[in-house]
C-alpha cells in the first residue's frame, strides 16, 4: 500500500474533499495540519515549493492541489 501524507489546513475545502475521497475508498493517509504544525509546514514548502494546500505526498511523488485524476492514476483506483 502506498504511503500517503496530506499537508492541509482545517479550513481548506479542497483538503476536506481530498480526505473524504480517500476515506470513501478505505485508503489510509497521514494528515499534517500545516496551520498548527510549523515543522510540517516547512516540510511541505521544502517538498513542493508551495505554500498553498493541499499538497499530497504519495510515496515521494508530490501532487499540488486535489487532482483527482492524477491521484487515482498513481493509486490505481
């Protein structure tokens, strides 16, 4: 199973939709709240060069934003 980490904030509607998308498919993920966790925020910026959320790390492949098609392709769902 792929290791998935989502960098998100609680107020981001795309983050909520992304997490619901994965939960509906019983796909486990780690959620890093970058609004509260400065270390996670720095990690996200270092990996993606972005300050916007969501940023998704799937086995080291970085996806910026909720790109349903790209996520589905990587996860083969």
